[in-house]
């Protein structure tokens, strides 16, 4: 069910025109690049550059789809689930490194 019923009105997501979507998300594209690069020059070392670009492209693609299609709940859930899985995958090895393993 893609429609949201509010009272007697049925609210449907509004798809925007591509040029309008681009103008709307342009500030976010620039702002997210500044946040991910931390204001520093881009490091060309592949071990640092590849995750930076993957994160930038993934997050901004999800944002563009949210703005363009109007289906915020669908794409936000994809973003949050991906974030949760990646957090666990990065946190557990760091935890084991800091505290050690209880396996003897």
C-alpha cells in the first residue's frame, strides 16, 4: 500500500522532475562530501579512498531516491538496516581487539 490515508484525503508520494530533484539535492551532495572528507584534501590511497566513495555514493543515492520518489520510509529503512549491519561488522572486531577474546 503506497498511499497514506489522512482523514478522508489520500496522500500519494509525489515524484519530482529530474532537474528539480538535482537542484534540491545539490546542497546535500556538497555538504555530505565536506563531512565525509572532513575538510581535508582527498587521500589517493585506495584503502581510504574506496570506502569514502562507496559511502558517499550509497548515502547520496538513497537521499536522491527519497527526494525524487517521495517514498521516504522505504529508502530510509534500507539506509538504517545497512547502517546497522555495517556498524555491527565494524564494531565487533574493534571490541575484540581492545578487550580480547574470552575463548580459551
